[in-house]
């Protein structure tokens, strides 16, 4: 058409490239600094490609700062928590989508309502409930005397299992599956649980994958709850370890070491994202916009 | 026969929901109720809570630190949401065009979303290092802008935190807007082009009005998220300098887990819930109106 059309195309590309650089620059810088020896952290002018390159910071973070242990803790937490989450939430979502029972709408409203509760508003009582959990961690029947589920794996995982967001997502998904399969199975004498587990669940693979990925990342990246609930340094997750590591900056940890630790803490979620990209767009589309 | 099936269906629903609701009641509903209760008490985590009525609210609302925090939170939320919507909408429009490498740019732009906030907060903190070799200062010097204190400057710290927060969610909101844009049938644009509409006319008379539901959704979810910003403040500024980046979620954490003033923190938590609920209600009313 007109010359301005090719000009506008160039402009569009320019804007997109600039924004992309802006988005990825911090990651590149993080890796770059993590590979710098301590004398070069504040070199002027700052360089993106370190010379010399050193992996010493990663060794420091992994061994001396115990990030190898934090990595293991976080993996266990994220994987176990995700398995539990998809189990409970898929079951919950299925019930609300496909089973008929009195009070169904009210109960679903309750779940939707709690979705709107900000986490920080329940953080403190959640902590207290976990601490005063009856018959756990030295507590008596009234939850007094000990530390309850504080610093325990159960205390870390249990609060995050039921999530209104994921139950909602599963419910939306299951609603779209045909009822005929269920009715046929019922007539054949199949138990409700078998219908769920052997017929509906295999059909829910996209939703399962989406929730699994989101849940895994949520748990891997979580800071506040692990920070509050874990008191034993050996039980820390990566983000908590990272937070403590920064605190040690005044006494020892330097920027290059902190950057190496940061890279360690974010590598898995970035990898999961790069390998499973399509689930992110479908997952987001499945939720708010359709309703 | 039919009612027998229905009864077994109801029984299954009941059984399946028990584990979900047990967890829900323990870890979601009771903390919510306890927050309200605690807000009327004085409690340091030891002994028992003492009932003091509305004193926490009086104390908290009259306290200059809280007032500054509430102001900061509004400042932060307004800045983040406003910049977020404009930039992600613009990016979505740009990326909606058939461009080469579109998927790659979308991936890069989405990358910050999946990274843990604390880790990226650390790299941004180093990028904002006040020394001349801080990356931001170095880049600024290439444009003739002198080195700044950034996170140590009471007027610049909050804008920096806002920038990081917008950077973090840009990709997420962009994907949502993209989905919304793709829901607009191209025939509408074609008809407008036949009538001679140019880019800006199409954008303002077609795109923006038809995107209203999506924009509302992004507005509400961004606002609710902004009220809960924590990791970036924890990692970058610890609320400073001079309380200029203290926001509500961070204050709740500090009051609760550092000062051990669980009662006051709960009062703040209740205020947080009310604000968030208010926004959620606006959204629900808006969505209900559309139907």
C-alpha cells in the first residue's frame, strides 16, 4: 500500500524487540553476575560476558550455603504437594460438575467466595492453627503445649492442597464432558468412584496437566508460607534459603553468590515453562474470561 | 430405580467432598473467621488473646506508619495497575499481528511471570545498585542521566518497586488481552476498513469497547494482586527507605511475625479483606450486569 505501512511494520518490530530485551535483560544479568569472581562484581564499565568466568559461586551456594539440600526439600514439597492438589481438586471439581446433590450451588458459592480471600488476611490465623493443631508436635487434645505442625512437612503442605482456583478450573473442564458416558456407566453398575477415576479422569488430562504445572510452580516459587512455617534451617525451601542468604549479605554472601543462588532457585520453573508452554495459555483462557 | 441411582450419586458426592471440605474448613474457613476474632484482641502468640474491642483499629488507623502504609499501598496499586493495563494491552495489540517469531516473543515476554518473585527482586535490586557500575545507572549514563540512589531514594524507591511489579506481570496480562483480542471477529474490522477507518479509529471505536469485559477482569485481578505485593518489598527495600515502600501485606507480616502483635496485624488483615472484597463485588456486579 503506502510507504508508511512498511514504516509502521518496522516500528512494531522495534517496539517488540525493545520490550523483549527489557523482559529478558534481568535474567541475562543474573546469570552474568553469577559467573563473576568477587573482584569483578563492581567492575566499571559493567560487562555482560564475564572474564574470567567462574563457577565458584554456584559451588558456594550449593555446598556451603546448603542449597543442594534446599533444592531437594523444594522438589519434595512441590511434587508431593502437586500430586495431592490435583487429586483433591480434580475430585472436588468433578463433584460440582457432574454429581447432583442438595446444597450444591450454595457450597460452590462458598468455594468461589473463599477464592476472593487474600492469603495475607489468613496468614496469621493459619500459622496459629498449624501451631495449635491438636495431637501434633507435642500438643495435647486442645492444641496446647507443643509446636503442632510447625516445621513439619504436613504443616507445610496441607494448607495449600485445597485451592478454589483449581477446583473451579476442574469444574469448568468437567462440565464440558458429556453426561452420557457417566449415565451409561451407571446403568452398567459402575461405582461412582470408578466412574470418576477410570472414565472421567483419563479424559481430563489437559486440565490435570494445566493444574499440575500451575500448582508445581506456585509451590516451587512460594516464599511466605514456607518462611513462616519452617524453623529448622535444614528444612528450608529454595526461596526461604534465598531470603536467608540475602540476610547473610551483611556478614558474607556477596552479589555474585546471591545471583548464583537465585539462578538455582528459578531454573526448574523456567525449564518447566519452556517445555510446557501451551498449558499456560490454555490454562489462563479456561478461567476468568469464559465466565 | 432412578431414585436409587440418584441416592447413590448423592452419597458419592457427600463422600467425595468430605476430604475436600475437611481441609477447607480447617485451613481456609476457620482462619478467615479467626482473623476477624483476633482483630479485636491483643495477642502476642503466648498465653491467651485478650479482648480489647476496637482498640486495634483505633491504634492502627491513627498510627502514622499505618497511614503511610495505606497511602503507599494505594500509590503502588494505582501505579502498577494503570501501567500494567496500558502496557500489556498495547503489547497484545502489537503481538496480535501476524509477525515473524511471534511465538518466541510471547515466550520471552511471559518468562518473568514464571520466575520466583524473590529471585528476580534480587537481580533488580542489584541492577538498581547506587554505584556507577549498577546496570541501571550505567545504562542511564549512556543517555546523559546521572547516577541515582534508586532504592535508597525516598522518592524513587516506590517507582522502582512499581516498575519491577509491572515487569513481572506484563506477560500474564498480555496473554489475557491476546485471548480477548482473538475473540473479536475480524469481520468487524474488515467492515470498518471498507468504511475507511484508520488504525486509531479501529482501535478506539472497536477494540476498546469490545475488550471491556477482559479489561475489567484484568483491572480487578491486577488490583487484588497489587494489594498483596510482598516478595518484591521483602527482597528489594524491606519497606524503606523511611517507610516509603511499606505496603499492607508487608506490614501485616512485620506486625505479626516480627513485632508479634497478632491482634494489630489481624486488624490490618481485616482491612485488607474488606478492600479486596469490595473490588471483587464490583467485578461480580459488573459481570452480572452484562448477563
